[in-house]
C-alpha cells in the first residue's frame, strides 16, 4: 500500500489544481510540462509551491 501525501482528495478539483500550478509556474518563470516534471531542481519546484501558497493566503485574506 502506497502512502502518497500529494493525492487529490477531491477528484473534481484536479483540473483546477493543475491549472493553478501552471499559472503559478509561469509567474515565477519555471517551465512546467504536462505529466512528469522530475527534472526540475528543488529550487524551481519550491518556488512554484511557494507561489501557490502565497496566492492561496492572499485569496483567503481577501475573503475574510
């Protein structure tokens, strides 16, 4: 049994999450491709994830 922590809990949200990830990667200048992106450096992958978190926090704060 695989314990994957990055699985999508709401399958209907997968498309939106992928779109959000691609948008965030463009904003930080990282080229993502559909599918496997294991050739990214840790710094590149981290900058995409950081941008996503930053945008989620901004959205949450705006909706308070």
